[in-house]
């Protein structure tokens, strides 16, 4: 991990890499960055920003979700706020909350705030800052090298995946779980959206593919209100294997599954690659696919067309998701 005296220069280096994607004043550079990262995603690859929360353990977050990395600015405390919120600050004209990520996942508070960093990120259509002790570097990874966390860790675990960098374990945090525990998520949908026309031969059935336990539960609770059955998969590889198995049992997937809702970021196989593989298989290719992700939406419209998905919606609005699902479920005959 970078020593304290070298952090400012390093932070600027990381910030330059990240802002290459986001700064509007150099539109050509932005588009080049988007194209480069779009190709990366289409190749089942991703870039991981490594950071520390105290101690030797390293953690990771997808660079796609990061707007910038800055040395922690002065924070204004908010009365009666959650203990995980260390304060608010103004960044580029926008007031954002800054959350102590170590505290949020049960690792204790970060004490040396002045020499810490804030990862400014966009999740689920909101911008927030995560206070971290130190920032390491950005690494280019294959999704197949990102693995699910070990089983049996318990419901209080905040890992969504693990990997190794320089032969050392990196824990990838389920930020959706962190935010859900902090601010909550509205799950209820309107009666109009919940009113789905029934099928004659069987109940509607949707496959949910997402590595986040919280995300899977949110989607399932939305579908439950619509009377729609669901099948779960923890990542793209598991989802594809399950679809192929079901299609093998009946000859064509539409006899078992009516729709796939897939996250984009997942260990072993991402949602783009999953969609590409589904479209290659004659038994599977006609099934509608909704990509449902907390990633920033600026690159997704091109990727939806490129890989053959039907639509993309950002996480998480139960009403928006329910309406999108309903638009694909129309009885035949």
C-alpha cells in the first residue's frame, strides 16, 4: 500500500485515469474511454480499483462505478444521521454524503480522516462518497478470475466476490447491500403494475441472475407482487448452465422461462457475456433479456445493441422494473 507521504501524487494519478472517462471538456477523450471500456466489458473483463480500510486486507470496486478519487475534504457533520455517515461535502457543485466504508462493513471506524480518501461513486442512480484509508491502484481483470465468496460466511457478510492480485486476496464489497442497509429501498409497486395477465398453461417464470444477495431479494419481492415465479442464479456462468439444462429437458427454453433479468457485473461471467452466449444457442436465443445494473448508464445503450439484450434499466426502482417486466409478458393466443 502506498505510504502516506506519497499518497497525494498517487491520488492524482488514479484520479486522472478515472476522470479520463468522465470529464466533459474533452469529449473525444471521453468517447475513446467509453469505447475502450465497452470493449473491455464485451470481452468479459473489468477494471478494479483497489483500496484499503485499515490493516493489510485489500478491497476492490469496479472502476465503472467510480467518478473520481480525492483526498478527504472537510466534512460537515449532520445531526441525527446514521453513524456510518461521517458527514457531507460539496464536490463540483453537488452535495453528497460521505460514508465510512470500514464502519459500514463492520471493520471499525477510520480514525485518520484527514489523511484518508473519498471514492466518489454512482450506485443505483445516486452519487455518494465512500471514505477509505488508502487507495492502491487500478488493475485489469478477467471476470472469470473473480470468484464468488466462500460459502458459509453468514448473512452479515458484505463480500459479493473475491479475487487475487499479486497472490493476495482482494475482497469485492457488495455496495448495494451497504446502501440498502443505510437508506433502505422501496419494494412495493402500484396495483396497476402488479396486475399481469395470466398465462393459460402455467405461471410466468423469470430467471434472476445477480451476484448480490440483496439485489436478488429485491427483484424477487417485486416479481412476487406480480404473481410471477422466479429462478435464481448467482452469476452468469451459473445462469447459462441452468438455462441450458432446462432447455435440454424440454427442447426450448420458452417452455420453462419467459424472461431473464441479469446484472452486468458478476464473477466468472458478466451479464454482457451471458447475453452473447444465450444469443448463440438456438434453444435459448429467443428469450427476452433485461440488463439490470447499478453501473453508470452512459455506455450501456451501445452494449445492449452489441450483445443482443432487449433493454437496460438502472437499479433499483421496483416500479420501473415491474413495468419493464410486464411489457415482455403478453400471453400468446
